[in-house]
C-alpha cells in the first residue's frame, strides 16, 4: 500500500479485513492512475491549469437570481474553505467532515474543499432527521460539519448527544461566524494535500430503507474511476454540455452526474435546490440543459408534461436508482424524442456499472457491463447461470464495496470460492445470449406465491402500460393459502376512479400481457407512492399498507 497522507487513520483502520476486499480490475489505459492522487485537484486545479478557468462550471438560482460561477471562481472558493478547515478548525488529514445542504454552489465548494484538504467527506441527504444523522456521525466519528443554515434545526438536534462533533459551521446565510465570513479573508490558493490514490476521501451512506445505515468508503482513485467509466463509454459528454437533474450531491448518483462528471469533461452543471418534474422541465428550458440525470418516476411524470416546454436543447437523459419500465422509456421517447440511457449503479460501487448507449438500447434490459466492469448472473451454488435463467447479479471493476466497520461486508463481497472478490448487489437478474442484463427484482423482494417466483417490477411494468395508471408498486402480501399473493398499489391518472370495476379491468389487463399467475389478486388504489429522497419506491411501506 502506498504511504497514506492521513494523520488520522480512523477510516483506514476500519476498512474490512483484506481477505474481504473486492477484487479490482483496471482494464484500460485511462484507469491506470498514479500512486499519488488527489481527485479534487484533478477535477478542479488541473482543469483550470489546462485552460478551463474562465469557463462556466456551476449555474444556479441564488436568492431567486440567476448565478453562475467559473472553474476559476470555484477553485478560489474551495481553496478558501480548505484554509478554514485546516487553519481555523485545525482539522488533521483523515478527519471526517459532515456535509449537509441541498444541491447548491456552496455544497459543491465544500465537498471539493474537504477533499483537497485530505479530509474525508461525509455528505448527507437534506431530508435526514436527527436520529439518522446521529447514527452517521457516530459511525464515521465525525468531528466537524459544514451545514446549510436552513438545515440548522435538525443539525443542532443531532449535535446534542454527539460529543465527538465539536465544530459546526453554517453557510448560505448567517453573517457573523458563518463559513462565508471566515473564508472571506483567506488566500485563494491552497496547497492540496498529496494524498495516496487509495486514501479514503468519501464515506457515502447507503439510502438503505431498513436497518442501520452502511457507510461505503471510497478512495480518491474511485472518484476518478466513476468519471472515467460510465460517462466515457455511454454518456460521451463534451465540454459544451450543460448537466442538470434531481439526485442530491449526497447520493453518489448525483455527486457523479451533477458535479464530478461535468468537471471531468470541462462542462457545466445546473444545481437546483428543489426540483419537481415541472420545475426540472422549466430548468432544462431556461438553462438550455443538454444532459439530464433523474429517476424513472420523474421521467414518467415529465413525459406527460413535456409538451408545454421547449426541450430542444436536451440531448441525453440518464435514469438510475430503480428499474426503468419499458412503458416509461417509450412514453418519454414519444414526448421528447430521446432514448433514455438506463444504468444500474450502487452506492457500494460508487456509480453505474451496467448501462448502454442510446444506439445500443435493448427493450426491457438495463444494458450490458460497461467497459471497465464485468458482470455475471450466478445461482445459489455460485455457478454462472445459463442465458435466460434468473439468478443473483455479481459485478467486478475498478471500484468495489468497502463498508466502514460492518459485518455486512461478507454479504456484499464474496470472500471464498471461484467468485472471490466479486460484488453481489442484491439484485435478481437474467442475462441474454448477447450479454444484456434484465432486471427482475431485489433478491429479497421476489414474491413467492403458490410456489411461483414473481418479480414485482415485471407486474408493475405491465400495469404501467394501462392508460389509467399513473404509477404503481407491486409487493407480496401474506396469505394463508398461497404464502404470498401479489398486491398492486396503484395511483390512477386524473379522471379515473379507483373502484371494483377498475380493479378487475387492471387484473384482466395484466393477465393478457404477462403469465396469468402473476396478476395482482389484490389491487389497492392510493393517492401517491412512498419514495425515498433518491426516488426509490419504499416497498416495505407498501407491504405494511393494509
Ligand atoms: C437499484 C436499479 C434497476 C438496484 C445508484 C446510480 O441507486 C443507486 O445506489 P443505491 O445504493 O441503490 C443501489 C440499488 O438500486 N438500482 C439502481 N439503479 C437501477 N435497479 N435498474 C436500475 N437502473 O437494486 C441497486 O442494487 O441507492 C445508481 C449511480 C449511483 C448510485 N448510488
């Protein structure tokens, strides 16, 4: 291992035992990183040094007014914050810094500053409550936090009861004592900490729906690898692209898509604090955005609204977070002319590993293992499944899962046998003879009814083709006779009524489009579906709904 730049080795000391590390492969020249590497320096300082300084990097609305900052300006700001962190707060390399804000320019500057200073960023989703924050602060033993003033209440609540968290600075308001005030007099140049390529720089907590949150540790090298895989081979951005979208920067889907990818390619990004399908469309129109990152549910809603907007600037759309139903893909294509790029990624893997270019799309498939990654589907004994057979998805590439001090490492990374070092994402997939992967369900979400294995998302995909269905979620409901029955929770489009005849109509519709035994024996009409901040359906909540 290359000599660490970390004085505080808390994170390194809590990496899994080496025998449980994922095996890594670096399959093309762009992935051969130097042994010493600071990813923020690479994404920011180097882009300025190579002539991008005067180009726009971040567009945003600040106090309702259009705001834009260049690579040079963000570099200066990040450097000043880095001085506050290492000078005023006296943080030592390797210390963890909690970051908390909606997507805005200061959040981006803080992330880069933390990484430049050789610290470890612990970004958190804006909607997290004090109890969840506390778990994260304890687990990562966080000593300092940079927080948007508007999230102060929950931050202060979390702070009482977290003795390790000694220093909290607020930004985006606050006057005296605020981060802005402290950075104002600082030099705009900063000596980046000369970190090892495998020094940790980020702990991304999983948006797990149940149980204790898991912290996934990522190295400087991993951040660059995420930029050099999916974007390079599937998205193919240029420096003229303008990125936009909804995922929080605290979610690695958003960190990549809305900050690191644009920077890696000298492009620019629109950071918006609160986006609905409507305001995302308005933003694309106003900012002439060319690339959009969001979740399937947004694309479905945007398809219905697109006609009211001028979306001619938009060229490419990326969907991730949960399976993209083909019905949604087709609706969005009819509305915008754009073939969505689907991609499965995971916090553990940092970003997308199976995806496709718009030209190489295959209906119903997430895509193929992107260059740099390998993927396979395995059975219970760990042997590869034949094409067409459903099994567990296993992946390997330049990134992999390393949980911070967590027994569950053994569940994600295979530690013995032929597949040693492969990552198990917890998804059930099948592969066709050409290497395309078809999502079925989360392995623990498969519905077993009267001996049949039924994947909820397949039933959802069928229901979504019915003209009355706006959104739906399908789960198993306990049943004495069959073990489980298929239950569909359906949101109808305006103008349709959820009653007995409608339920029967939907049941008949499913029977006609997929194998009859998969039809929902129970149909519940609901006003909306429970989702996480990352756009994922909370199936456990649907199961609880009587
Ligand atoms: C599911 C998908 C089908 C799948 C993520 C892109 O979602 C991300 O990370 P999470 O840790 O969740 C991972 C799990 O989400 N999933 C994600 N994308 C798809 N299922 N089709 C898809 N396209 O169960 C996976 O195991 O929250 C996505 C980039 C970075 C990310 N962190």
